[in-house]
C-alpha cells in the first residue's frame, strides 16, 4: 500500500523541486516558464491528447453519466466558491477569481503523470473530459464575469469570444480530431502516431518542471482566505466529486480517476488571470503554491481511500 501511494508522488515531487531550485538559483526565469507553458499547452499536451483519444474505444466516449458527474464536480465547486467569495467580499472580481482557484484542479501538469503511473495510458480520457469542461465553460465564464466586473465591454461578447478562442487552440481541436478518429474507427498512420507519441511523452516531465519554476517566483503570504481556499480545494472538492458519482451511479476506474483529479491542487492558470485582472493576486498565487505542497499529504489520503474501494462499485 505504501508503494502504491509513494510511488506516483515521489517522482512528481522530485521534478517539481528540480524546477523550483532551477528558478531560485536563476538557471531559469519567469520568461522561461511562460515559454515552457506555451510549449506544453500549445504543442506537447495536444499531441498526447490526440493520440490518447484516437486510441480510446468508441463506447467509452458516450459515457454521458461520467461527463455529467464531472460537470457537477467541477462547475459545482466553482459556483460554491464563487458564492462564498461574493458573501465575503461583495465584489464580483475577487469572488470570480476565488471560484476559479478552488474549482480548477491541476489536471494538465500533475494529473497526467500521476494517473498514468497508477492507471496507465487509458487515464488520459478522464483528463480530457475535465479539460474540455474547464476550457469550454469555466474559462469563458470567468472571462465574462471579469469583463462585467471591470465594466469593459459586454460580458456576453467576452464569453463568446473566449469560446471562439478556445476552440481554435490545439488544446481543443487536437483531442476533437482524436475523438473523431475514434468514432469513425480510423487509425492514425503508424509513422504519425509514433511521432505524436514521441512528442506527447514529454508532457509529464516538462509540465512538472514548469510548475516548480512557476512556484519559485510566488511570494508566500498566508491568510485566512488562503486557508479557506485550501479547505475548499483539497477537501471539499474531491468530496463533491464523490457525491456526484454516487448520485448519478457512476463507479469504477473513471469515477476513481475523477475523484483523484479533483483532489489535486489548484492549477496555475487562475494566477495568470488574477495578475491580468489586478485583483486577488496574492491570495491566488499563495493558494496555488500551498495547495501544491499540502497535496502531497491530502492526495496520499485520496489514493488510500480509492485503493480501499472508494467509488469502485
């Protein structure tokens, strides 16, 4: 059991620390992290998703109960945190960013290497479902609400523009192409599949190194708001996802994977939105950093519960 918990987490922690040390020692800097992020999200990760979805059995793509349960777990946490933020601040910008921080788990950077170590390559489907919901709903909704909060332009226009921008990115159309191949049962040519596999395999290591580099530039400032975010993200979020699987009768490997994904720390994207919006910057950055550190403990508990049969049947 100890090997099952420590095995996936130690290599992840080591690579994150490696990126952190590289940033602190000046071997890599903030501009390097932006370049690496663009490389991962624009090239490496889409290649992994394309190949992973093209090799996914067609029947699995039509598991709508899993998709709806994921929607409840992800957007439900976003809505609850946003409402708590509005109750606390009575200010839309801070409330929206709080919802984004607590509702968006780091599936792309941390989820892929951990789930692949635990469940194999097939786990990429769970990451894709979560990523699609976040990209097509959470990010456009956040963009719209921030536009309304700043009074710049129409919120509806911002929402539609964000969706239009999202679907043009490789992160969206690459897995869509893979899904189409799976539905039509079209196999990628071996040379093309091998090339995308070669590129996609770099995703886990490069993304974790980038995460550590980003963390090295964060100024730690703990507060009651940060501790509240940690409780929502690391404890309430996986519990909400588990409740959604119970209500909808979703169980088995993919239910377990979704619970584990929601037990991950906050993604780094909300910090970028906070910087651009000029609000909630310290709270967002500190919540992301501390949740990443504490998740080594809380995620170990999640693995223990899943291995003990949570959501298995």
